[in-house]
C-alpha cells in the first residue's frame, strides 16, 4: 500500500464500522445506529464524522439535499494499517517477536495451530513460485 492510511481513534472506528456495514449513509442514519449501542450525543457523532472527513477516511456525497457519507478505505486496509503501526510501536516492527510472545502467553488450540499452518504454507507456496 503506497498511500498512508490515516490513524483512526477508537471512537472513530465505531463510526467506520457503521459505514463499512452499509454505505452511503446520512449523518442521521449513522447517529441512529450508534445511539443504539453507545450513549453518545448526536453532536459527538457528527464531530467524529467531520473528523473522519477531514482526515480523508470518509467521503461525502453532496449531490442530494441530504449529504451522505461513505468510507474511502476498506475495512481490511484500515485493519492492516492499524496492525502495522501497532507492530511498529510495541514490537519494533517485527511480526516474529509479537507471535513468539503471543504463543508463549496464550493457550492456543490444535484447531488454531492447524489453521495457522495452512495460512503459512499457502504463503510459502506463493513465495516459492
């Protein structure tokens, strides 16, 4: 990914999740969905939307009377960027040191190990072609 995905705060992630679920949506629709699961005031939610527009993570369609909002990045792009910056900050950028610590701390099931083996061997196949 050449372009830098902007950093998103936890509250902004909530707004993004609503838009990834269904887009475009009006501010009122976003507010409606978020008020069902948070105790945020409409003004707070509008501020978050504005911030995401400023950061250019959310686009605005101004063709209709009522503006609608839509994500400019996919969920996986944002997750990837978030994971990269997390790795950078906490583990000095290496996936290996994170995984080692994770496996030592967590109890991991046979099922999960199988799944990881599959993912890793698919990756290896791709590299060796």
